[in-house]
C-alpha cells in the first residue's frame, strides 16, 4: 500500500472520520484532565475514547474497500464508477 496514494472520500465519510477523531481526542482529554471528579471523569473519558476507537475501524475499512473498487474500475475501464 502506497501511503501517498490519493483517496476519494465523500463529505459524509469525512464528517464521520472527523467525529470519531473528535470523540477519541475528547475522551483522551477527559482522561488526562482534572475537571470532573474521579469515577465520573474516567467513565465518560473511557466511553468516548473507546467508542471513537471502535467506530474508526469499520469506517476505515469501508473507505479502503471503496477506494480499491474505484481503483480497479478505473484501471479496467479508464473511468471510475461510483
């Protein structure tokens, strides 16, 4: 896999990726901050962090598979079918 290879991502897919990144960042921030007291902060932080992390995997797999299909169609026909 070439990391510098361009990827096609729709606006809704990009929004999903951004939201999951935000949840991970917010969860990690809560885990590291002292704004909430003890157990409440830990539960909220771990919930956001793990849900963001868990939702990232299927989104990344979807985008990767979509780009592979588009790449195969483009190579075969010279035109990308979405």
